[in-house]
C-alpha cells in the first residue's frame, strides 16, 4: 500500500494548479483532519487547518493579555461586590465574573482607570444618540415575520452563519429598556417618544397604525416599560422607534427588550453595536449615534454636543 503525507499534498496545491484529484475513501477522515476548504464557492482551494495552541503558547497569550490583571482585580473584590456583579449580570444574561471581565477588559484597553460600579441599567457599552441641530428624526428597529440574523459559528472568532428567524408578534407586546436622557425642549411642540408602528392586513390591504408613549427626561438611569396597546388584527410586522422633534440634547439606552410570546425578540439586546437600528431617510444627514462606554465613565460634557 502506498503511504504519503497529506501535508505535502496540500503544499503541492500551492505549487501547481490542478482541476481535481481522486482520494481513496479510506483516506477521507485522515485527509480532512489536516486540511479544510478555504473557500467552497469562490476561488476554491484547500488550506491547512489551524492547530490548537500548545500549553506554552496559551500561557504566552495570557501573559501578554489583560486577563491576569482582570483576574487580580476580581480576586480583590469582597463577596458583596462580587454578588453585585452577579446581580447586574442577570440583565445581560451573563455570569457576574464574565460581566466583570468584559467590562474591566474594556476599561483597561481604553485607558479608563479603576473598577466600575456594576449597574443593572447597562453593561460596558450603551447606545448613544445626539439630536442637537436636527428638527425632527427617528431611529427604528424593524421586525418582519421572517428575517435572517448572523450567528457566530462555535469555535471561531470571526465566522458567522445566517440563521432564519420566524416571528409572529402577539399581544401582550411589551417594550423595556434602560434610559438616561438630556433632552431640552425648544418649543411647545417638542416631544420625545417611543413608538410602535404595527402593520396588519384588512380586506387584503396592508395597513398600519401607530401607538406612542411619551418618554420622560431622566437625568439618571431609569427603567422604562411600556405595554403596546392592542389592535383588533393579527400583526404582520412591526417597528419600534425612538422619535423626537424640536429638541436638543440626546439620550442613552441599553438592555433593550421587545417581549411577546414569552420571549425577548429584540436584536442586540445589550446595544453593543446597535447596527440593527435604522436611521431615518438620509443617513449622511442623520444625527450621530453609536455604541459607547456608559456616561458613568466620562463627564456628560464629553458627549453633548458631539460629532460623528
């Protein structure tokens, strides 16, 4: 029987272009233990599989990362402080230690001194919107009956797979989030609302109705919960919007939830990217917004006014 090195065979592919080759079935398992498809659809090729890090390599990575510092800070906390982190982790569906690692690593790598006080209102990033200079605008999260979201492939850092989601919205439909605002009305017609635009079919015609809830101006973090009023027709799709007009300032929000059928259907619940939110017409003219460190970490003056 002829024995050959699969690694050398892979190297051969980089030396010459081939249309294909025949591999005896008994070698399939061994062959694909060493190689994988680099791209199955465009520019098809085989590449070497990444080898797991050795113990020495893992130790080197840990020594050059912030984890030893984070672990040291964690070990210095009292039992009461650790319990506070665990209590706050409930809102982001994390253990207290994982929340502490996430938060403290971010602080260290971004030059923020000290250890944060855990908060039930937010994690290490929140959504920020500044609407100074804009007479009227909105941001919205759209929920169709069927849509696709990316899901990280287990065991990888930057590879995602599309996952189909089927959502049939029912009542009660409850919107929850944490809010911290600095809104300054500029006239009697000023308002700051969270809206639900509900689409439904009536006589085979797609229609919509809008339900609204006026938001308070809260200088400190607060929880907001709103039960969307029911309509007489099944919901085909819906949008949740933050909208404002003739106001200056801005607001922060986090822990955004849209709950129905016993499940939270919001996208990016922890507002780490806020990419699922859509700005209204004319993105280049829309107010600046992004995920940032909570305002607790920095003075409010560093946020308002702000530039994109």
